[in-house]
C-alpha cells in the first residue's frame, strides 16, 4: 500500500506544478482537500452502513451461543483494545491532528514549488526519511535498528543523486520546502500514533475535512479565491484531490497501521523515484546516469530495510 502511495504521489507532482500556473497555492490545497474529504467521507459512510447491517445479522446468529462459549471469549478479550467509544475518540482527535499537519505541510510545499526548482524541492521534501527516525527517538522513545538507520542514510544519498542536479544553495523556496519536510515528518508520526487504535478510513476522512476547513479559512484571509481560477485548474485539482489525496493518503493511513514509521517514510520517499520514472515513461524525458544511480540506491535501501521483516515472517511460518 505504501509503495502504491509513492507511485501516486510521484505522478501527482506534475499536476501540482501545473496547478500553480492557474491558481494560488492555498486555494489549490483547499480545493483538493475538499474534494478528497467528500470522496473519502462518502466511501466511509457507505462502508460503515454496510458494516452495521452485517454486524446486526451476525449478532442475531450468535444470540444462541452457550454460556461456555461466552466465557471462553471473555478470557481471550484484549483489554488494551479500545471500545467503540474510545475508537471514535481516537478517530476524531487523530483526524484533526493529522489534518492540521497535512494542511500546513501542503501549504509550505505548494508555496515552495513556486520559488525553487523541482529537483531541490524533491530532495528537501524527502528529508522526512531522516526526520522521522529522529522524532521516533526524541518524542516516542522508540529506537530504530542500525539497519534502518543505514537504509535512511542510503536513501538520502540516493535522493541527492536523483534530485540535486543544481548546486547547493538555500533560497526562499528551499526554506519553505524544508519546513514542509518537518511538518510531513510530524504527519507520519501522527498517523503512526492514531492508526493503531482508530478506523483508518474514517481517520482519513476527518483528516481531509480538517485540512479543507483550515485551508479555506487561510485562503480567504490571504488569497481571496475565485471560482474562475478553480475551474481553470480543475484537472490538477481533481487528480490531486481524488487520486493523490483521496486514494494516496488513505492508503498511507491503512499501510502505516502495519508498518514502523521509519520504514514507512522510506517507502513513501520513493515518490521522487517514481516522479522521475513517470517522466521517462509518460513524457518521454531522458534519465541521466546520475538519476539512474539515485534510483538504484533508493531501491537498494528499501530492499535492505525489509530484510528483518522477511526474517520475522519466515520464523513465524516455521
């Protein structure tokens, strides 16, 4: 799921660039988040309704269970698992938290794209693969293995070869994208915190709703959005709202439920690799030797970080 997320985000970068030609960054973000909120919210309501009907039918079939079976079920009850009320609370609080991180991270990314090159923006944004393990240690007191840290270092080297085709210098756009990378790191950590105890789909819906509300407030205060501009940029908005937002970020929520945050950040950082590959396959762009080396190093880092998980799975099967 996280690999597919990287593919979707990588292809969406071109649409984000195109959207900046017709509309302001915050208005663009507000429009795409609104579309994502409607799509994911509708899907969540439909699936929730279906689930309730199935649950009702199941309860009627289980009404005649013997007392012995009930006692056995009680013995196996996991007290650490939140009840429905607790799950709902985690979903709402977590969705608001993730939505705030997502909104402001996207603001800075969209604004930074206007003032810096695509290559430098891609590299600086991908610094979250370094920030996430650091935040994991500092905030959550969780230590990542040496293998993960080595993969992070390899990932940074690969990202450098892939994206840094210009000299190293810091501009206004670079600074904005750097803040974006920090905020996306917080978003990944927030997702890791709440997806374990909340419904990922509903969590994603609340996230988009929060992000849309914050974005529209900021857009009306700073930019003064108009419907004519939104209509002009409808194609980028639809792709970034439904595909990159609705599908991509929801897959992130579900995928992070079963993945360590440091590994998740590495997998999702492959968006830059797929952005380059998409340019080659779709737009007919050429990939330099330097960019090819970057892709190879990035894929090697991802494979290396998955080795412990493969070993665990093999032991479990045995």
